[in-house]
């Protein structure tokens, strides 16, 4: 009974709600864990899910190890509150689906999420960003036997870093960009989370970097950024595209090469894009739209590191 309802819910999430396959997979995993827990209570029907079961499940998650296969003798942290909330969000969405379809069960609003601390942002300084933008060229110069392919990869990597900082794109959105994107108006429409379309903007330096990269290519792939080690006429065009994991490794390696000790990811560039805009006086709502955030609350996480007015007041009145 519960399994069939879960299958219907996952289909609804994918088709009607338009969620990504990754989100559907995560919901499947989160709900499977809940159903396994419910089974130990002999709960097999939606109508048997009650407040007490939800309460016990919260306690169960709160006491779970984040490393179930940890090395013997070593302590392990419990699941983070944020991770516990992922499980409960999936369950709450499932209960909302049941209510929508008139399936008797506990009310979705019985689930309250755990309070979590303010999100810490991974940011890079202006100097570190400049160093990363120069890193592909410097890395190329360090090669003893440079090839034409090495030069093309350098142009690609420079264009990727410029594009990430210029647009605030998610890495999944970046790797989906078309080679034939028209940048004559300095902007392009992208389809992001939840199949929502928004406009992102390219800086002059990002446009120049992309043009140099495209002019150096001789392939026929439709993707803007590709893996040049896989060029083969017999392959499908999809095989050319860079994966999100490839871009994550690329950014990480250039950060290390630039001497940045902290972890740097494509999402770090997105954070830096947002804080750069807000720190220079951009309107919060405008930044929300450029980032593709469904809620202004998500965008507000950047305000505590960009409040220039408070900084100026501190400098003016704090004399010591």
C-alpha cells in the first residue's frame, strides 16, 4: 500500500511538479528509509501514520550516525540537522500528496523542521578571484611541451571561470549551455531548477573569453563547453559535454594551483557573484531573480556579509 503510494508520489513529483531526476532519486531514498522505520511499527497503510510515529522517527534520525560504517573505535557524529530536515521535507511532501488525493493520513503540518544555524558561505576574495582567472594561462606556461589541445583547454577553462562569476549560473546550468547561444545582447535565457526560466547576463570579459575559446575550436559539438579529450566523430554529441563533476574538479584544481587553502567549488563562484552584486548596492529582488531563487529568504543569506552600511557605521563610530 505505502510502496504503491510512494511510486505515484514520485511520478507526480517528476511529471506534475517538474522536479529533476536527482530530486526524485533523493525523495525515493528518504522515503524508503521512513517506510523501513514504519515497518518496524507494523505500519503498512497511510492511515496508520500518526503523530507518535513521526515523533519517534525524528528521534531515530537525530540519533543516527552520519557514518554508519565507521572504523571501529572511532566516534562518529550524528546526522546534521540540515540532513535530518531533508528527510522530513520529503516526508512532508509525501503527506501533502496524500492530502491532495484524499488519502487518509496524518496532516502534513504536523511536521516541523529542526532549527539550523545560519548558513556559512564559502567566498573568495577579489584577489583570489583574479588569481583563479589567471591560473589557466599560468598553468599552461608551466608545461614543457605545450600542444594546441593544451591551449584550447586553457581558453575553455578561462571562459568557464569568467562565465561562472559573470552569470551566477549553477554548474548544471553551465554544462547545458549551447554553443550557439547568442550573446550579442549580453544575456541569455537558461532553464534552472524546477524547469524555471530566467535571464542571466555576461560581462564583457566573459564574452571575450568565450569568443576566443569558440574561435579556437574545430569540432561540431552543440555544447558550449566540452571535454576535448573525448573528441571522436563516432561518438554521440552528448558525449562531448563536460559533466558537472568535471567542472567541479576543474575549479578545485585551479583554486589549489592559485594557493587558496579553502575548498572552492562552482557554487563558491555563485556565492561570490551574489555578494559582489549586493555589496555594490544591487536590489535584493533583482539578485533573487538573477540567481533563480524561488524565495527571497534564500537570497537573504548573503546580506550578513554584504551590509556596507553597517560596515561604514562601524568605521565612523568605533574609534579604537
